[in-house]
């Protein structure tokens, strides 16, 4: 998996977690707030560790001790990862809970690409004003 050009909403999660652990977290709790326990004990930590793995749960506990983390949906980022894995547009649409047309739109987005400069069309007449 590649974390090339992640959406800004998922960038803070990728600073703490690997792309695989971030994807597991987003697939599990995307779009919700998640309490991150202060330490590695208790039911909250066990639930977190069972979904993202123990090392990732410990990294989250270290970074967000006792705070709520707003877990992003990151549909564009996820669509790119799924497509890089070779999944079809229909499979990606089912995983994201959207239409195939929406998947096309997500994949057509280019992160941080400035619009190309437009020059004068040589077919355009100049009037010498």
C-alpha cells in the first residue's frame, strides 16, 4: 500500500500509524469520534488493538492520550489504495458505500495539482486594441 498524496483529513493519522493500520482504523470507525485510552489497559484499548493491532493501538495511545480522535472517512484516499490493489470500480464502490460514478470522481481528483496555465489559442484572432 502506498500513502502517496494522502488527503489532509487522513494526514494526521498517517503521522502516527502505518498506511495499513490507518486503513484498518478508517474502515472500522471512519466518520465517527473514537476515544483513545490513556494506557494499554481496559476494554477500550482491547477493542482498538483488536482492530488496528497492538503496535498501532499503543502508538495512538501515546499520541492522543485520553482524547477523542475524529476518524476521517477518507474516501478518495481509500479509493486510490483499493485501486492500487487492483480492485474493480464496482468492488471499490461497495467498500466505500457509493456509486461507481463517485469512485470515478474520487480517482480523477489529483491532489494538490495546480491548474495548468492557459496560453493564448493560436486560432484566436487578435484585434490590435
